[in-house]
C-alpha cells in the first residue's frame, strides 16, 4: 500500500462520515473471518473511521490460530509479538439496519510495513479472482444462507416454529421477524431473491443475487450478522452450525458461481453437454477432482461431517449432475429462455463453519487448476448416488467423499493446487487450527459436538 492509496482510502472514508452521522451512526464494526470461520470484529467510533481507513486498526497475528472455541492452536504462526493492521474497504461500508447506531465494513489485513498479510483470506480471494480474470472471464457468485431459528439460546433449545418443512404455517409463526429481516437487508442494499422455510425444524433459507465474488463473500458475512441481530431484537436465537441434531438435516452454505466472457455466459453458451463451454467444463472438472481436499476448507469443522450424510441433499459422492440435488456439484440452468442469465454451478457439500473468503479462493484455485489441465468431466449422474450399488458406483468412478475432517485434511495437505494458492503460511495455519479441533473432539459423541458448536456459528 503506497501513500496515494492510503490518501484515497482516507478521502473515501471522509466522504462517508457525514452521511453516516446523518443516520445517527456512532461507530463502525470492522470485521474479518478467521481460519475457523468465526467473524471477528474491532469497532471504531465514527470520528476515528477516517484514520482507520488509511492506517488501519491494530490486530494481533495470533488471530490466525484461533479455533472456533477461542482456543489458540500451537503453531509458530501464533506469535504474540508483532502486529497487523485491519484496513476497512470503504466501498463496502454500510449502515446496519439491524443494529441501529452501527455501520459495518469488511476489513483486509495488512502488515505494518504496508504489505498484504499472507494469512488474510479476503486478500487471497481477491488474488484468485484476478487469476481467473486474466483468462478474460468475469465471475459472479452468491452464497445461500441456511439457519435454524430458536426461541432462545439454551443448552437444549426449542425451535421457534412447529410448522411443517417448507410450510406456510412456519412462515406465519415468525412473520414479524421475517418482515423485519427483509426490510433490514433491503435498507442495507442486499438484493434478496428468495426467503423460505427449509426442511429441519425451525430452519430457513435466504438466497441473494449474484455479484462479484469477493463482494458475495462480504454479503454472506453481512447477511448472517443481520439475521442474528434481527432475531435478537425479537428475543430469538440463531444457529448457522452445520449440524444441530444428530442424524438430521444440517445448515449448508452453498456457493453458486458462474462466469462470462465478452458478455456470454460460459455455463450456457458452449458446445459441451448442457451448454457448457470448454472453459466451464474444465473449471468444474478441476473442482470435482479436488473435492476431498476442498472439504478441508468448505467443511472445515468436526461437526461438518455430521451434516455430510447420504440422501440428505448434502452431496457426499464425487459426481456432478444437471439439477441433481444429491450431487456435490449441481449444474443449475434455470428455465428455457433465461439460461444466459441464470446458468451456474452450485457447490453443495460446504457449510457455514467455512470462512466464505477461503472457500471462494479455494474453489477458484481448484477450477483454475482444471482449466490449466484441460480437464474434462465424467458422465453426469442423474440419480441419487446412494441408490446405486457399490459396484455400479465403482464402475462410474463415484467415490464417497471423506467422512471425517482428518481425511479431508490429509487430502488438502497433499494437493499442490490448493497449498500452492494458499502459500506456506496460510497452509500451516489451516493444518494447525483443524488439527487442534480434531484433538478437542477426539472422544466426543455427536451430541457433545453439537452442543459445543451450536452457538459458535
């Protein structure tokens, strides 16, 4: 970061301060997401925001080694000496409708010498996006958000609704909360496309419009924070945890991704199967080949593997398919006549214990490796893979994805595309934090894991 960049950031912040003051904003929350998927924050009074935009706010490098339970992994990265700077992105600054008096901005982490911190997930995502853009592609992305709404945050909480899955009754039970949430998101500039009850008791889902990928990760953080804030104002509690009931349907955090070149959607305007272009097929194939390693980033908690069950729409076999909700990679085309606007690939085997910036960066790195390899896809699977016999799955090259975090972590450590994109410092961080969580839950039962993680995400 040079002086010109610093001056531009401070000028942008100065332009926003008066507008925020007129909205009675008193402080700005600067957030980043750590390796364990927890959104961490430092707040500054509005009067201090201009300086923070240029010079940042101090943050210890030890945050890199934080676990979801606030423990600190034993690694040389967790060094109490030294400091980083949280520098807010003023272009993403927004007044929080769900938290009156507060504004929010996602922050990048820089060294005190003005260099990008190698452990900053948001900056990593931006670097991987630039790699994709060098191919001439313009990407769009969106994260789905699923959560369970409870009457209160308790050890044995009761879902806030009793109505059936996807039922109008369930929506009526929390109608005021839903309206306040949608209004808050609209005031924050979030373009919600769908909101509906989901399968598990008390579960809901919200989908937003696609946007530039780093902005999509920002929006995922903002949406989750807003859901939690509005629920609190209604006396309710929220869990985004991957598993909230042993053996039940958990909360996913699906990523939708598409890209275009010269205005043409590469997922609908090609000569490969279902309209895929050569580039889009190679990208999907690169992700498919690396799904076991990708789970260490996208299903990064011990609790994640209680969600990844066959025939639960979680996508637990190495396959892809057209509109197949049991495939971890689901090609979504939309209706005839709108394919150029809607066609995308959905990554289903990930959840919201994942850092959205890390999973975005990892997915782009896997897909870019596929493009470099000129990878091709196997035949699509148009049934539930669990319904096939073992011999049939073996003949089709369909394997079960890792059933625990240790196996995913081993695949990640062995994958040169991912570790190369992440770099040695961040790779070591991921390994250390994940191994620490494995040790924490080594002897835990499913119910104990759920109880320990329900309110962390």
